[in-house]
């Protein structure tokens, strides 16, 4: 395993001290993925998983720019799903 930069190690150590955050993110990722896979609940799944996708893109943009490709593609797919279902979100903001 390659040696990680000190700033990235600090991030992983901080996440390790908050013991509930990793299981929470895992549950949100799994639930969001299942909801996106079911056409009836795709709009809900896209909103549920959006904060995780933003976190992935921001993490890679600040700590590992070389690995941003996959996260950025998945983020763009998520944004496309949100735009595709924008009429379902309009009642929430009216």
C-alpha cells in the first residue's frame, strides 16, 4: 500500500475517531443506490445520495485530484437524474 500524505492521514484519523460516521455513510450509500435502481423511487434515491457524492468529489478535488474521474462521472450521472426528475422536486420548494 502506498504511503499516504500527512493531510490525508489526518482526515482518515479524524474519521476513525467518529465511530458512527462510516456506518452512516455506508447505509446512506446502500439505501440511495437501491432507491436509484428502482425506477419509482429514483428521484428520492438521487437526493439521498447527493450529499455523499458531493463529499466524494470535494475530497478528491482537495486531496487526490488524480482519482477524481470516477467520482465526477457518478456525480454528473446523479445530477442528470435530478434534472430529469426536477418536476417531482418543485412541490418541495413552492
